[in-house]
């Protein structure tokens, strides 16, 4: 069915549901040529050639010392906790994807929520400090929507209290913070390469580890702790990325710059037309941005649901990222005292942002929002 356009160049109805993300599929011929290679080597997993190649290319591209590719971003977090021998309480943000906190629970740790800042949606360093007890064993901030945390302040607290920092940098592919890739900060940074993320390997993720010995240990851990044919050196798990996923990553890496530029155009269009009508996330000026998300903040929950409904009617499906605030989930936590996060969660919407959106769809989205506010 062809979409009709009105005089504003805007689609009156679009036949396809528009979601926040759409998996980017890179050049098919190139992917097939990698698959041909896999069929030749017959090596499909267990630190296979394309996994090694992707690791090397990513280390160069991101300018990081040690990157360990794993099966997904949640696995990367769980490995990080084991590597640092964490126990008891971990201070983290209530405003994130569920995996940040549920992975802690999964590993037998307690998420302790420190509230976020109203303007940038990231964990507040002051609130981190308030939550530190003698049971705290680490700090786990998230660069929410790719917006860099206040790394200096967090580092200062970490040093003062002698606590390791793990950054859940799942949204932070290709971000430069003070002239360094953001993944270099913290004792460990983890990232997700899930199909919905800016750079993906279908399923996948990575740990970025500054300490060489810890990186070695991570490599053992993701392969059952197997050191040699007859030697087990760690209690490990199966956390490996496979060859087909690495092939996807190699193809994506060739196109990711282009993808980011396409998203930047959409981001700037949204920003230009919407900034007078909604509140936007305040971005960290010490960091670059990757245009992976476009969150808008409405004045209250009622208005948010109204905008969501109006967009749904036009077949556009923004997401309430991140709702609910994780401190309100009984399975994770008994206290419910992150009031800024609860407030933001109730009035935030992430708009569709992916390279297949054309101007008329973006305009339809913008105009629908403005009309329904
Ligand atoms: C996507 C995501 C994860 C989980 O990554 P997977 O690769 O899906 O396991 C963890 N934390 C955050 C903040 C995420 O957005």
C-alpha cells in the first residue's frame, strides 16, 4: 500500500508500524562472503578466526587496550562482577534497562539505588556517596542513552572509598570523553551488541578491561575456566561469542559511521522542531554523542500517555524508556525512594530513531507530538 502525502509533505497514514529501533542489516553480499569463509574453515565458535578478527578491529576502532567479546551484554555484566569478586551491596542507578539490576540479583548481589539527576538522567554522584556503607563493594553507573556520566566525580568517590567502578556502557558505543574512548574509564566497562543497539552482532557484548591480568582471567572465565586440555583454572561459564555473530559485527563496523551520521540528521531534526515544546536530555559537554536515542520529557504522566496514544494512532510506537523506575520493582528492592527517577520514568518517551525513517515520517511524528501536547 502506498502512503498518501498531504501538502505538508507528511504522511497521513503509514502502513508499517514504526518502532523506536529497527535492526540494521548491513550489506548482504559482504555478510555472505564471511559465511563462505566460515564454511571453508568449519570453525564456528570457541574463539574462532572472525571473533579474533572482530576483537582486533574493535580494539583499534575504539582505541581500547583489552576487549573481550562475549555472548551478550548481560553476560558481560555478570562476568565483570565475578572478575572483581563483588559481594553484598552494589550502588547503581534506578533509571536503566532491567538487565543492569537484575544481573546483580542473578549474581547474588543487592542493587542499592542512588537517585539520578533531573537534567541528564544519569546517576547522581552525591547520591552515590550517601548510599555507601561498609557492605558496599562497587559502583555500577550507566551512561544512559549514551550520555556520559560525570566520570571525574564518580572516580573521586571511588578513590576516596576504595571502591571499583563498573560502567554499564551498553548505550555508549563510539563516545569520546575528554579525548579518550569512554569505554576506557572505570575498572571495567561493559557494552551490549544486541540487535537493537547502534552497533550490533545480533546478540553479543564485550568487556573492556584496563588491567591485563583481569582481562586474561575474563578470557578463561568465558570458556568454562579451561586453561588447557587437561587444566581448569577458574570456575567459569560459557560466555562466548560465535563466528556468525562476529561476521555480523565485522559488516556492521564498516557501516557504523554512516549509520551514526544518518541518526544524527534525524536527531537534529527532532531537536530543532521539538525543543520549544518538550524537555530534552542535557548532554555532557565533555563528551561526544552517538545519536542512539531521542528521549523527550513531557510535563506529567497524563500528557505523556496522551502523546503516546496520539502517536500510536498514527502507527508510531515510542517506548517508555525507562519505565518503571527500577527502585519500584519489588523483586529488586524494598525501598522506593528514588523520586527523581520515578518522576522522570513517568514522563519520558523515546522516539523512533533509525536510518530507515524518512522525512515525512519524522515530520508526522513531530507534528503529532506538538498537536497532542
Ligand atoms: C541492552 C542493555 C543491556 C543488556 O544487553 P544484552 O546484550 O541485551 O544482554 C544491559 N544494560 C543496558 C543499559 C542495556 O541497554
